[in-house]
C-alpha cells in the first residue's frame, strides 16, 4: 500500500474556471478540500473560497439507502460470535455477502428506474460503477468466501457469468415467442450463447424448434441433442467423486471429437460450430467474441469445455492467457479487468488496492475487507501507520461519513468496531458536530455517555449551558450543568440568580428554585441559593423562628458568599422584631454582625445603626421573655 | 408478522397517520413523515396502497411517496389538524399549517407563524405542537406556551416565561387546559381561562430531576397521563392526586421519545426510544397466567405501586391505576425485528402502527399482532 502503481490523473473541478489565471491555495479537510485564491495584486472585490467535495455519492438520495442498509448488515456481521464452528460460519458469511449484494442490486434497479432527464448521465455513471462493484464482489464471494474446491468452482463461476450476462434470457424469450423461431435472425446466436454458458437443456429446447421443421436432417439434430444431453455436469452433493466425473467427462469429450472428425455435422455450419465449441477449440470460441462480450466469459467457457475440474490455484494461468487472447495485443486492459485478474490470481491485497484507487469512496473496499477479515482471509498486513488494513479502511470510510450532515450517526457504529483507533477518532470528531437544537445535543450526549467519554460530555454540556445562559434560560442552563455534573458552571448560574435578586429585589424563575431537589448539592453556591429561597418562603409563610434558624445556619456554615452577608443581616432585621427569636440566635447574629463590620469598613452607618438597635432590642425582649416565669 | 421497512433517504423525526373519517371502518392508509438534520428538510406524504380485502395480508407493499414539500429547519413535530391540514413545528421557531390537496397530489403552505418561538437575538426551536381543531398550542426551547387559532393570522395568547427550562412536549387535557413537560422533570398544567401566566398545578417526581420528553393523555379518562423521560422510565400519573406518579416502569435503556395510548383501545400503550426499540405495552386485568404464557410474555415490569383511590368503584378505576399487582399485569413486546438506530417517532391508529428511525427507515405494521379491539 506504500506506493501508487499508476500516475494520478488530473481532475478538473468544474466551477473553478475563473481560477485559470490566478494562484490557488488549498487545504485538506476531513472529506473536503478548501480552495482559495491567492493574488499577488489586490484587485477589486474579495477573494473567493471554494469548498470542493470529493465524494458526490454521499449526497445522492438513492445511494444513501445503500449506506443505511449496509450499516445494518455491518453491525449484524460484527455480532457473529467467535465460538460458532467454522462450517456454520462460512454459510453465515456467504449469506451476509449475498445480503450486501442484494442491497447493491436494489440500489442499481432504483437508479435505473429513476434515470431520466437531467439525472440520466449521473445515474448512468453510478449504475455502471455499481455493476462493476457487484461483479467484483460476486467474484470475491465465489473465490474467497465460499472458497469452492475443484469441481464446484466451475459451477459457481458459471453462475457468476450467467448472472452478469442477462441479455441472453431476453433474446431467448424473444426468439421463442416469435411466430417461427427457427427463422428468427437471432436464432442461432441464442443457441450458441446458451451453449457457451453451459445451459444445455435450454439450448436443446431451442434447438428442438429447428428439428421439427426439417425432417430429412433430423438425425443430425438428434445426434446433437444426444451430445448436449449427455454432457456430464459435476454434482457436488452427489456421491460421485471428482475423478469419476473426470473420467466420464473425457469419454464424452472423445465422443464429441469423434463426431467432429467424422464430419457428422458438416451439412450444417452452425452445428459444426457448436461441436467445435463442445470440443473446446479455442479459436472457435474466440470467434464468438460478440456473443461472449467479455474476456472472463471467454475464460469460463474455455474452462467449461477444456478443463472443468480446474483447481483454484491453476485459475490464474488460464485467466491471464484468456485476457490476452480476448483483448488482443493492442487494447490495454481497463482497471476493472486488472482487478478481476488479480482476483483470479488470488491476490487479495492487490484487488483491494486497485479498487481503492479506482473508486471515489471507501464504501466498497471497507465493507468487503471487513467481511474478508471476518473470514480470516487477510494476513495481518502492517501498514506504516500502525493499524491493520481492515481497520484503516473502515476508519477512512467512517471519517468520510462523519463529514455528512446527516449520516454521522452511522459512522459512530463503525468507529465502535475499530478496536485500536476507533475511540480516538470518535472522540475527536464528535465534538465538532454542530448542535442546533437540544434534541440533537441529547442524542450526541447519549452516544458519549454510552461510551464513557466524560470529557466530551462535559464540553458539550458546557456549550449548551453557555448558550442557554446567553439567552437567559437559567433553568435550561442549570439542567445542562446538572447533567454534566459541572459544579463550576452551577456556581456561575447561581451567581447570576443572586445578581438578579440583588438588582430586582426578588427571585426570577421560582418554579426552578422551589424545586431544585437533590441537584442543590451540586455546588455550594447552588445550595445557598436554594436555601436562601427557602428562607424567603418560610418568611412569607410567617414561620419566623424556622426562618431565623435557617438564616443563621447559612451564615454559620459559611456557604453564604461574603458579599451577601450584609444583605442577609438586613434580611434578619424584620425577624428581630418578631417575638419568637431566641437569645442564642440573637447572640449568634450579633457575632456575625461584628465580623462583617470589621471586614467591611464602609458599610452605611444608618444600616449598622439600625442593626445594632434591632439586635439590642431583640436581646432585651428575649431576656425578659426567657426570664419570665409563667404563673 | 414483521413490519415492512422502507428506506426514505432522510432521518425521520415524526410520522403521523392521517385521520380516517369517523364512522367508516377503514384502516388508515396515508401517513406523513417529517425529516430532520438534512440540509433541506421535507415533510412528505406516503400511501400504503390499496387495501385489497381479497388477498389476506399476503401483499408486502412498500409505502410509496405521494407528495412532499420543503420545510425550513428540522421538523420537530407534526400533527394532523384534520383530514387535509397538517401542522408542523420547526427548529427555526416557526409553526406552519400545510394543506394537503384532496387527491394527495400536492402539499402547500397555507399559513406560517414565523419566529413564534424566539430568543432576543437568536432562533429558538419549537419543540412540540398539539391540536384540537381549531385551536393549536405550541411550546419551545424558549419556555413559551403559545395558543393559536387555525384561521387567525395573529397569535391568540402567549404565556411568556412559562418555564425557565425547555418545554419538551404538550398535550390537551380538557378543551381549555394543557399539560406540559419540561427538562427539569416537571409537569405543569395551564388553564387558558385564567388570566395569570402561572401554571394551575405543578407535579414532579421527588428525587433526581430527570428531563421529561413526551406526554400523552388517556383517551377516555382525562386525569390519567403517561410520561417518558431521559432515563427511559415510563410513568403513569393521576393529575388529580398528589405529587407522585402512580406507576414507574423501567421501559427503556435510553431516552423515550414518544408515548402513545391507543386511541380506541386504551389498555394498549406504545413507547419508542433512543435505544432503538419500540415497545407495545398491554395491561390486562384479571386474566390468568396461562393465557399470558400462551401469548408469549416478554415484559420488564419494575413496580406497579400506588394505592387505589378511595371511594372509587372498581369498574371505573382504570387498569393503569389499579394497585393490586397480582390482578393487573403489564406485558411488553418488542415491535421491531432487530436493534435499529433510535426510533424517533411512532403513531398508532386502529390496527396500524407506523414508526420512523434515525436509520432513515420507516416501519409499518398493518396488522398489530396480539391486538384485539
């Protein structure tokens, strides 16, 4: 993964034509590129900054379904337990692979249905990319995940080719439904296509339409029919071993060869072509280029008729030669062809590397590599930057998702399943999500709390609390600081309340203060606030001795802020007029008063005088009352 | 029967059934969905296709899109005012009435109250809206409760500073009374007949002030209310009585986003949550253990406390409030096949249930299992 094999091709960014004669600066972001003008001369107007998005697919509404559905499959895959025996696991992995492919197909169909008007070319491109992706995935499933042994390998490859060359069915239907199938111009093309794909029964069915017409050459057709019927097909679930099958096949092959040598089919050139194909004559098969249309179809057909018991390690000889023969000396292979060739050579890393370069987002490589990793097919390939291949790709994919304004929630699950760096990536990215509403903030907080990311919880709560405070929503601010257990912020909010009280003379937001509950204990200042409000309430309900006691305890416990002591003592003034205050209380109040007086020299003298007077009178009253004996 | 899933390429914040005309025994077929967290959000109308009574639940039709309309800001709440008008609440603080054309071919904006909820220098999201035609009430993060009439352009009444914290949900108790829940765990009753701007009653749980996110009133008995909060606890309250909820049930492991009593069969309750599950709660009175076992008990009941109201006739006491836990059981069943991303919203009408998730999928149950009217 260190060097790139090909030269990177320059990409023109559509709307930046005006930049041709100007200098450009750029900066990489997590998923975007910031491009800005840098002028030597300051011209009129301000320089422009452009945000260039690398990955268009993430914005396409239909492809979004791909991301969402594959996310569900991915999470399900991670949950498969380790201790299940490997045979069962293989079938599970195959079914998961099929799930992924069906999601890709569903997306393709929807794109094809909706490709009209302005979106036609864009959707067309996406469809062809998805087709290629599904082709590669299917091949990887056959070769790596299912890992079919010799014999079944060819059967699976045949299925693979049939799935990806679906126009044969349409043409066959067209021919069969026409008035006289045998005269149809595509008749023989259909028959040969079916033979090339190894669909002998269907080929016979189409051939029978011909036979019924020409009575005199019916014996020739019957001969062909017999040949096609007796072609041995390997049955993996049957009792026949591979060697037995091989022997049978060779008999049949010799039979076909004899027919060819005897010139049995010389009367009909089409039948002659067919028997040459059955014998495995490469030149004849190559002549059917039009019908084959791809070199891998040619490869599979060739193997079907020359080497049906091919073993996986031998595939790549045939693959390389088939590609060369089919494409010819002058046509360079496309990226897709190279990827498929690497797959046939069982070089997984090359497949992944080439796909990463060819595709513009990490979806495909991340999910495929993850699945292959679960099948234990990837050797630990240590990259220069520490994590293994699977984790690297999944992290890249998830980081790309995170830049999307909506799909970031999916990325969280992906990060969870990257054991080495996932958590760090998540911690860094989750704080950068814009929080417009409380509901979104609550969801982000839930993600952080579930993963014990206390730093992030605190910082997000602080942002929300600050915002609430700025908008004068003290209750909201308090509830956010309670959630973060942020004592410092709670203190700040209480200061705000107290300030409001000092300015206005009454408390705002009584519904909050009266109902603080255990949250009061979060910070000293908050406790003071709650208790102070309680004092006011008690006073309002005429429960003076309790009120006084509370006030005293507030001052004794030293949770009252110094600046407010004078206010507290002033509040005590009317209480001192009441009859129920005891001597002890008065003495205590007096001592506090002296402390305050000492600390704060420039208190208003009227206030101090009033207080002194009140304290003295109260003391007198109390002494008299306590000294009197009720008779 | 598993629900049908449909991926709609936008995260869904609300789904609501379009009300069926009363009297007709029809199953609902059309629902509205609102999106959130998109660069351009939409309110969309979906149809389930024809309810062919010949095929007996065989069809697996996906919902298909009838029409949609752009929406400014996240759709924070959606309610049908009547058969063709829809009220939406936005994260930009606006409340809008959308009109649905008779053949559901288009959705247009009929009226919008811009910046109904606001701060002095910023937008305040409107968090919930409730209707009882022709009146609407909306609440928001700015702590205001606003009363509107559907046909009047001006707002009818604003209760300023109704709450010092965010009000998350609101429901009508009586024609002139609403109940709101806020993020310091209080339920407040507001009577619009009173001139003062203070609540008629305040209820809250003693202990930790857990934010409450949703509230719903029992369809027949106006004093029974269910709430759900940040810790996933489902509480059933009797608003006439006292300061403590009647039942506290550990329903979910994360925030509960919506709670709904079934409108015609209130022994059934549905809740959905951030933890990705949708639960169907059924209170059965007096059935014996064997029938419960047959139906597949799958519940998580914590406590069913509370003393039955003195002097009440047994037949009148709702099974939600009855204290004798041996007689009344609560069973809960999961409605979604597997764990999904957060289920943000649900709506239930007759035998149909629709819900929307953050995984951009809408799930529709056309025949609620174990459900009898």
